[in-house]
């Protein structure tokens, strides 16, 4: 039991020592931050920028400095907050045509990657923002003064001057180990009297541009009208051509149909006539054959009846078919035949035995 307790205490001690060692020997660099390490007992600033995470740093021997790694915003504006390190009053300049103007400008910059320790080495970690702002103000006042009042109105002129100014600012603030990202002229304000004249001039210019646009629209409408008429004429021509083609095809189809119907009618009439002729011929041939058969039958019958047997047959049939309404019998005269004796009647009819 004692050994178990000792083991638990030993493990707890080791854990506690590990936590103390971690807190003593390591330093945490927060996200979006540049860590700069300084050896207080000789060695000075270590030439390395430490990124986010835990890094070796012995408490009491090393001292840490932290700089903002994120993008910095610098704004020159009439509504600037004097308590904000990122906001400054608007720029007052004299334009190329000797007019006073107040300009609002926004700029983004950041510490050059890998040079954070140089900011600390120069002792600028608390002053580099102010130094950058002062330098940017000087460069902007110098460069924006190269624009005339008309140039400030022109978008292309402003953008061109902005693009030319960014490398100059970038070169000027490199001594503070910073680099420029973007530059934007947000607003320009002139004295009220000149502002009114400038607005009138802008209105006149816009009216001129509007008039030019209307002229272009009218010219385009004329072109469109011509194209529309040409298209309509082409459509009518194509429609007429297709109508003619359809009429030709319809006529050809009607002719073909009429031809087929005529041929069919001729074929029907011819076939019907041939069938009727064949029918009449067959009827005639049949009647002829029947007449011949009847003639043959009559001839053969007459020939058969012309014999003695035929005479007997005829006499027998005649005797059978006699219809004697009244008979007077004379039993005293043997020459009178008896109608009941067919043999005697046959002999009487044929005239012999």
C-alpha cells in the first residue's frame, strides 16, 4: 500500500514538474502574430520571426516581443478618430492648377515577412505605425499635388496616379520594414464655390457625353433601321422564293398525283374490260359447250330412241302417260285391247310384236 502511494505521488510530482517546465521553457505565439525572441544575458535580438505555436523560451533568460502579422489599415479621413492608431485627418493639398482640396485616402500595408525581428532591433515596435503614417502622408501630399482639379474628376487619371504612387510608398516605408498592398482615393472635396463650379462643369461634361451618346444612339438606330429594312426585304425575297418553290413542288405533286390517278383509272378500265371480255368469252364458251353437250345428248338420245328398244321405251312411256277418261269394253270383240294390259298396248302403239 505504501509503495502504491509513493508511486502515485511520484507520478503527480513528475506531472507537476512537466507543467512547470513547459510553462518555464516554452512560449506560445498567438495566431496572426509575429514572435520575436530576445536573449537578455547576451546575444540580443535573435534574427528570426517565430510563427504561431509553441517555441523554446526560457523564462528569465528570454524575453518575447509580439507584432501584429495581419494587414494594417491606414485611413486619412475628415471623420477620423484621433484615438485610433489607424486613422488620421484628411490630406490637405494644393492641386496642380493651384486649388486647395481635401482628400480622403485609405491604404493597406503589413510588416514584410521575415523582417519582424528587424522592427524590434530598431526599437520601432511601438513607433513603426506612426512612422509609416507620417511617411505615407508626405508621399501622398507630394504625389496627389501632381493632379489637377480636372484630374481628380477623371477616374482614369486618379487610377493612373494611384498605381504610380503605390511603388513610391512601398519604397518609402521599406526602411520601417513594411510594404504597401493597396491604395484607394475615397473622396475629394474642394472649397464650396469651386465645388459648385466644378459640379456645373461636370454637369456640362455629362450633358455633352449624354448628347454624344444620343447621337451614337440615333446613328445606331439609323443603322438598325437600314438593317431592319434590308432584313425585311431579304425576308420578303426569301418568302417569295420559298412560295415559288412550294408552288412548283405543289404543281409537280399535283401532276404526279394526276398521272398516278390517270394510270390507275386506265389500268382499272383496261383490267375491267379484259375481265369482262374474259367473262363474256368464258360465258360464250360455256354456253357453246352446253349447247354442244345438249346437241350431243339429243343426238345420242334420238339415236338410241331410233332403235327397237327406243321404240319400245317410247311406246311404254306413251302407254304409261295415256289419260283415258272413258273406256268401253267389249268382251265379245277380242280385237279391242285392254288398257290394263300394257304389253298389248305397247304392241298396239309400236305397230308390231
